[in-house]
């Protein structure tokens, strides 16, 4: 094979590879959602909304995530992200939820992050964490429709729900739910109130163990001291008695 043919083959391979990258890039670079650990049915989880910047000449300055109305979540708590302002929108529920014996009449419908001193520049991505629960027990997945805004006023709507194996052009973030666990807390996060109760109980238990250990140690030390004191007194009495007897024998 001549050097010219080798060069032509290399160039053709490079063009083919570049074409594959160009085609695969936009399809993969969309807003997505992933749990930290597992997102178990009936439990709590921390979700990361991952936002890549798809543009070469613009930066992302806003993200809106709409929460599913068909499966409302009673608890939605976003984590503070430096350089971003967070706005939480709530709405009345058609059917109240009952969580831990309490009736919930409204739920979060949307969370909006707006750049406040920061942006997602070209070639970078940003994650926006949110703690949520309780996850539904009668669903296998949750769809979060998202809207991404760039600083050139362009708006990209990631709102198409996947149907079948083929991915739509602008797919909405989809969270896959795993089987329910026995403790109903999932693998990524737990009920904040439950954690506080457990923490208080552990702290009280640890404090009690310390007090019991200290008391046992003090009791043991007191017992040892008393025993040694009694032994010392007995030895002293024995010594005095021996001295008295020895003096009598000398006198006799």
C-alpha cells in the first residue's frame, strides 16, 4: 500500500470519527437528573440536575425544573449553589397528601435557579442538588420538564417525554425509581425530621453510656481504695499485736 493511500484512509477515518462526535454530542448534552445513591419508591433521595452548556458563544444563566403534578412531592429542599439565586414555586394540590400523619395541601411545582454572579460557560456544566421525598410507591419513574436559558436570550425546552427506545430531540430529565426498601428512606437521603430524632437518640444514648462508664469507674476506684485501706488497718493491728507479744516475751 502506497503512502498516498494510507494518507487518504487516515483522512477518511478522521472525517468519519468527527462526524460521529458531532452527531453524538448534541444528543448526549442535555439536562439530566441522577440520584445520589438510589431513589427508592416510598423513600427520600438527593437528586442532581446536571446542566451542560451546549453553546460555543453563550453561557447558561437560568434553569427551571418543573416537578411532576401527577406525583407531587411533599418535601423539596434545594441545596444552596454559590453564584445562583433559588426561587421555589408552590401550588395547591387537588388531592391532599398524608405524610407522617400530617395532611399536605400544597407542594412544590417548580424550582428556578438564576445566575447571580455566576454562569455556566461554554465547555462546562453545573449540578443543582435537591433533596426530595417521599417518592411515590406507585410509579417506576418521574419526569421533570426543564427549561434552559442562555445569556443571548436563547431558550431550550427539555420537555419531551421519552416513548419507547428512541430518544426525542429535546428529552425531559427522567428519574428511574428502584424497589422500595424496608426503612423507606432510599439510598441517597433520609427524612430530615427522622434524622434529627435519630441523632438526638444517639446523642442521649452516648451521653448515658459515658455517665454509666464514669459511674462504674468511680465505683470500682472507691471499692479498691476501701479494700486497700482495710488491708492496711489489719496489717497495722497485726504489727502492733506482734510488738506487744514480743515485748512480753522479753520481759518474761
